[in-house]
């Protein structure tokens, strides 16, 4: 308890204030020096690192790709040339990552088509057609990625090999089918292969599940008070990378801000996923800042329950009885006001107020917020000649620094449990879990409503592939 070790306690004379180093404290006039600053943003970051073997996608893609890859008639090749072409899949698709980080697709196909010529020569329409049937094994490399609006895009498309030449001779005309085949093949890759590749991951669903889990409010209890924490996601970041060990490396990050309140948060409609940003993070890790709020109302109640109704022997003639406590901001420090009665043997009772101002800091051993660098002041209308003995040796300051303890251990224990639940969810191909989150107090801030304790949680996210 705050004053249980006090002894030889009495009322100060104004002249003793200067002698003992007391400072004049006026609760109604908060100092401008060291005044409160705006609270920093309680930033939170989650990043998932998924390493998926390309072999995982080969079987799925081969199941999803139909035999008829594309078919088109009347393709205008220019100079009166037209083509009908059908491309059929004749073998198993193969995926490989290149040294440059691109995805290489090898797909055996059969080209069944016809090139037609329609020309007017000397007033006569000349028509001719040459059928072609070719077995090819094209190798195509490209970079598939998600655009900022979650659409699948293909970049750096390159046909590395067709397996044979696509040049033909038709009635003296040299005909190169490679450009049109490259265009059609690129369209097919974008429509079917790349879309199915990333859609097979259901990356958007993974992001949505993480987004919803990240937004779920959590509640913490301590000393009979329930505190609600709500994360508001702000940004999603994604990076896809094909590695030389034949894996697709996906990095999914979510950034946001955490808010705290004492009342249950109102139900909010689910917000849609925002645009996608690039992700430059590497580790599978979560860093979440929890702004734990200690309201002045709670601090008042805590001190009331601990102190009011107890009598503290100051010396063999004086007993101190606290009546009420009130806390508030005082610049960047916290102020505790105590109303008391000093009962003295064979003398009149003395009523007064004691003002204590200190810097809130975190005591790791006691898992509590305590006051340090304490200043004090005393207000009473009585002047006692022996009052100097009450403060000799700085006993009030020492007692406050040892006894003004506001525990947050329950908050921290519940925060660990809730964070483990928050960081665990399942998808069709992987389970995620936050491993042994470490908590550390990052900063303590005095506000008009109370004391904000910023607790930073850090932990690795384990990924178990199914």
C-alpha cells in the first residue's frame, strides 16, 4: 500500500517547502514545459512467407487445362493472308524457374490449321490454301504477378523455343506464323495458365482470411477492467518470386493501426481488400503494438480500494487517514491528489491535500507502472511548528516511488494468449500460427484520459504446409 511504511508524518509549513526541496504544484495549472504530445501511431505489421514447390502446381494445372487450348478462324495476317488455327495440348505441362527469376512453361502442342491467300491479280481473284499440321514443344518464360487491383498480369513474355521453325512458303510468299502464335500463346497463358496458377493458390482468399483475423477485436481483463483492442488494416503488400530451387516464394504483408477502448467496439461492416502494394519484407513475422489504456477513473478506483479506510501511523502522536484519491495529467507526468485527515493526540485534527507528481515508467520485475522522479506538495490551512520532521529524509518521495504501483501483469498475460489466437488460422494448403510472442513495453504516454502503455509484441509465424 502507498503509505504503509510512513512514520513521523505531519503537516508541512510553507517555510519548510523551500528547505526540503518541495515544489509548488497546482492541479489546475498544468505546466507548459513537457506538455503532452500527440500519441504515436500504434503500428502493427504481419508478414507471411510461403515457399511452395512448383511441382505442387503442375498436376493442378494439367487437370485444369483442357485439350483444346485455343481455336480461331479468319486471323488476318496482312497482304491478303488469313489463317485458321487450332492448338491442342498433347502432353503434360512442365514448370521451371529460370536463373533470372522467371517462370518457364514447357507444353507439347499440336497445331492444326490452314493458311489462305486471297489476291486480285490482273482483275482475277486468286484463292489458295495450304494446310499445316505441326507438333511443337514451345518453351515460354514470363513473370506472372498480381496487379494493384488483384488482377493477374503477365510481364516479360518470351518464347525461348518453338521446337521447330514456323516459317512457310505460300505461292512465293514467305509466311511467318511466329508473331501470331506468340500473341495467341500469350493470351492463352494469361487467360488460363497464369490465372489458374495464382488462382490455384487462392491468394486473395488467404489475404481475406488474414485481413478478417487481423481486424477481429480482442478483449483483455485486469483488476476487474475489460479493455478492447481493435486493429484497423490499412495496406496489403504482396510479392511473388520464382527461386532456383524450383519454388514459388510468396510474401504477404498486412499493415495497420491498433486502437484501444473500454467499451465493446460497435460492429463494423467488413471492409473490402485495398489495392495491392509491393512487399519488400522477407521474414515470416508479426510485430503488433498494443496500446494498453489505464484510465484515470480506474487508477482512482484502484487507489481508493487500496488506501481509503486504512489508518497509517506517522509517529507516536499522529495517524494519517486517506479519504479520497484523484489522478490526472500534469504536463507529460501524472498527478495523484490525496485528501487526508491527520489525527493527533491531544490536538485538533488537520485536514489537507497532498499532491504527488511523477513520471510513469514500467517496472518489469513487478509488471506494473510506477512513478519515478516524484515531486510533492501539500495544501493545508494549519501551520505546525514540528511539521518539518514529517518530510525529513525524503520519506514521502521514497514511499511513493516504492508503493505507487499500477499492475498490468494480467493485461500482458491475456495479451499473449489472445495474440496466439489472433495469429493462428487455416487455409486449404497451409496452417499459420504465431510462435511464442515476446512482449516488451515500448513507451508510456500521459494523455488527458489516462496513461497509455504501448506494448510491442514480436514473434515468428510458423507455416505448416498441408
